[in-house]
C-alpha cells in the first residue's frame, strides 16, 4: 500500500485515536493549550513509512498531523476545537540526534534533533503571524499571512472596486501575534572532537509553550527544521553563501536542574530509607569523590557545602544560607579534582579556573547587540544561582577581577552599573575555591596571610578554610600508594560507593526542601562555645578568637548536617560536629605562632594580635620621639626599642621595613624616619 493512496491526515488521526493521545487531546481545553506533543518513537512503531516521511518533508507532514489532531479534537471536544484556530503538533525524542557540527546542506528542510548548551537567549518578543493592513482609500482591511524576516504589505487592495496599490496602514489591533525568542545553542564540551572549538547554531522558537523554557546555561535537546537564509549586503543584494538556522518545533531541558527531575516514588523511598540510617553522614562522605584518597575532613566540609544551610529573609536583612569554603594546599593534593567533581555533582555546578577568569565573566557582562542596544549577559556566579561555583587557582586571578566576588559571597547579589544598565542580579551561590600557597609550599611557621596571596577581605568571607599539607608519613603514604595503584590496575575506584552519584544528586535536591530549626540543646552548645572563645579574649592583650561571622558559619554547618539526615531540627550532636569542624578549620589557619592561642585576627586582618601590638609600640615610640626631636634617627629608635621594650633587633628591623612598605612611615633622608 503506497503512501500516496493513503491520506496522511487520516493516518495521523488513527495514531491520535490511541488511548494516551486521546487523553492528551481531551486535556487541551483544561490547560488552555493549543499544542500537542507526540513521541517520535511511538509514531515510528505505529507507521514506519509515515514517520520517515515526517523527517523528510516536515512542513507538509506537520500540517497533516495538525489537521489530524484537529479532527480528533472535534470528536473529543467540539467547543474547544472551534475556539482555537489551529493546533500545533510538537515532536520529541527523535531516534537519532544530529551533531551540531555535522549540520549542512543535506539536512536543509529536514527535521532533526540537536543537543547543546544555551549560551544566550533574547527576551520573548511578539511576532506578527497574520498582518492586517487598512487601505487608506476605501478603508478595507486586508489580512496577509506573514513569513520570513520582514513585514510584507499587500500589493493591491483586495476590494474589487478599489484594486489600488495603497497607501496601506498597518493595524496592530486586528493583526494576530505569537511569542517568539531566539536562542544561541553551543556544542556540549563532551561532544567536541579533540582540538576543535565549539560551534554555535541560532535557533528560532515560535509559540507560547516553547519560549522561555530554556535559560542560558541549560543543556537542551531541540527538535526543529533546518533552514538556511541568505544574508544581504547593503545595496549589493543577497550573498551566495547561506547561514543555517533551526526553526524549533519542540525543546526539552536535559540539564542538571534539580527542578526538572523530581525523584520517582521508588527513589523517594530509597532516599527516606537512607536518611534513617544512623551512619548516613559516613555513607554520603564516602560517596563524595571516592577515587580521591583520604581528606575525610575536607569531604565532610564538601558534604555540608552541597546541602547548605537555611537562608533567612528578614524584613531588614537577608542572612545567607549557602556556605563558602576555601582549600589551600600544596601541589598534588587533589584540589582541582575535588572541585571538578563537585561541579559535576552539584545540581547547578560550574567550574572556572583562575587565570582565564575576568570580573565580567564571573558576574555579568554588558554586551552591545546588533541593533546597537545594550544587554546583560550572565556570568558564572549568576548562572550558578542556587548552586555551587567552583573557582580554582583563586590566587592567580587579577586583583581587580577578584573584587567582583566580594559582593556575591556575602550579599548573594551581583550589581552592575554600566552602559546605561543599572541592575542587581541574584547570585545565591555557594563558593568552593582552591588556592596554592604563594611560595609553592605551605610554610607552617608563617601566617596564613603570608602563605596565601589572597586579600584578607576575601579570607574573612569563607566559613571554612582548610590547609592540605603534603607531609611524608610512612603509614599514610603506603595506604595512598596502594589506593592509587589499585585504581590504575583495575580502572575502577577501589572504594565501594555506598550512594551512586545520580541518587546523591536527587538526595541533595530533595534535602533542600527540609528547613531544619535549631533545638534548645544545639542553641546552648553553640552559645557556650562562642562565649568560651570570646571570654578567652577578655583579658587585656589577648587575641580575639572568634567573631559573629564564625557564629553564623557554625549555625550554617549544623543546619547542613541536620539536612543530610533530613531532620527538621538541629540536634546537639549536629552542633558538636559543627564546632569540631570549625575548630579544625581555625586550628589549621588561626594558631598564633608566638602565643599558641587561636587568633581570628589572622583571617580578619592578616596579622596576629601579638605582631599588631608590637607594631603599635614601634609607632607610638616614633611619635613620642618625633615630638621631641622632630625627626627620628633609625639607630636611636632601634636602641630605644631594644632596651626599653626588649624586642629583638631583627624583629625591629623587620617591622620598620613592614611599616615603610605599607607607607605608614617614610624616610625623608637616609637613616631618618618620620610618620606620614
């Protein structure tokens, strides 16, 4: 039976008589939609020849399908079929996807499916479908169907008595419009052949159901008809080489978006079962980057970071719930591997590396469009909104670019004021950053600020800071070498994974719905710890150990720990675990080497209190001597400090050098000092 004898419209109507599609058609009037989605696989199973014709001649066969669906709608719901002018049939899940870079002349006017990442999306704009032109001579309204890029006016008036060629006036009220949007689709990094740059394809979306489905950063699969249009040169006519464009028929978001794929009932049962396990924290920790050996405390911190605390929006201030963590480590301690893993696992994870990252790329760039208007393009921190941004090699970033992260880390917004655009974008992002020590290796006898070339303003915004030191240790090295060699030998991780990454991702997005509250015991634990650390700083001259920022960090960590077990309240045990990991983080960075007390000033101001006190002594001595002699001789100053304040000579020289570098004092002439 050849396809010519069979009316494709009737075949499509028979296909729509299937129970599944009859239900879908009956539901159209309830949802008020005018489009029907069909699975290509089912159509192929129903009638192979029809499906192949649909791919080869999508224009006419999509029309037949729409008419077939309309016929079926008349049977199901007469009123609604008269109300809507035309039904659109959208096709999803074609049998094979076409690679973006393989699209060419052989695909023109064919139906294809391509996958890629949305890199830019224009705002939704109305587009004329049927334009109404009013003849100014006789007042007749002419309706003209519009195709192509430009608005076409009628050649002559339709009224037989008139028949003149205008003039015509466009009437907006009587024309019909439809929403349209343009996307730029870029190849996925995993599909790239070695050494190639990713290609871009322009897609045009028309129809209320498919516009605004995909946002920049999403992975999408788009089914559409490949078109080509000839660009024209001013006054020269059209060019011979055409540009490909995809007229989208349907879009599906495949991305790592947690909203797109809620767990199935079976998975939800698994998640609930897992959360009741008393060892749930251990299980999830061991499932985070199982191929990386050791670093348990770091994996624990990453677990808290993935789950996050609870954000509080008070009338006057917003308190962030997302945590920020910094890893400083010697080379070869698997920092970058950890970051790459987290960016793949997190529901909206992004990985960027220091040197090639600019302020505009992290926050938002103002770009000039074709028409000359300015528009905003979202950067990494905005794309990772409600997700995790992993920034590697943070110390290698240019200082002017690093400043851009400040606001996003504490206020969770990105503000832009450039080129006539003043905007504040949301960036509710947890930041996981890695940095190398400035001298190549971490020197335990120098302060954190001296070890890392990061400004203090950024250090104080991290909730947890970990130092990974590569210290030879026979037992640990033996275990690690076994682990790595086993992995190479078997090609698998030697550690048994308790929770696979797909379930873990769903677990995380499921847990975000839990909003744990502090119980009385947990509140008391945290309060006791905070007060104990503060009271240690009461005595005159002792360093400040902890500030309110750390207290908020403790609350966030304990909420995240409760969330891992899907508990609605934060228990004393959670508070204890938070205190333990906070102590660990403070000890790794905040021990003041001269007094062996925890000193938060190291992170907040970049130098321990003992050194600040001594610098104060040096300054006050200079000022006292200045009052007497007007100018201070260096040798007399050194002698004075050595005899009176018992500060060693080498230390004095170092401090004078530091004050000179900072510009607090200056040398008017050789061997003389003066305060600026």
